[in-house]
């Protein structure tokens, strides 16, 4: 809209050409986003366990660079049930989780 307004106000064709480029770029980005969304939906339906592990940061997403991946730090995660008093979250308690893998990979002591 800003490029169109600039073209209307100034009458300079460069704004119109730039607007066309921006529209094309946004279209390409939207296409990539739709492709990524479809890949996630396919992973969720084909391998729900891997989807959960990727979502939790335990392993990289299939289309992420695998080399150098470090799991998400979980050592400072809080428990909805025990730390926040959400009574409905008893089945989601994370208090008994093993030490943080990211800290062990990085050579740091678990918090």
C-alpha cells in the first residue's frame, strides 16, 4: 500500500516497479511458508512421535540442518502443576525428567 501511495503521490514509475517486485517477493515467501506448513502436517500425520521430539527441541526438524544441532535447554523449564499450581496439568508434570541433554552436550552441569 505504501508503494502504491508513493506512486500515486509522486507519479514516479520506480515506485510502481518496486511495488511489483515486493508483491512477487511476498508471493514467493508465501509459497515457501505453505510448503513448510505442508511438510509439518505430513510429519505430524506420518511420524507423530518425531514431530513431538522436534517440537520439544530434542531433535532437529527434518528440513533443518542436522550438523551441529544442540537440543533445547530444558533445565530451567517449570512444571505447570507443581510450579504454577495448574491442577488440570497433573498429567503433564515434568519434574521427573532426566537432566538437560543440551547442558550435557555443552559440558555444563545440569541446573
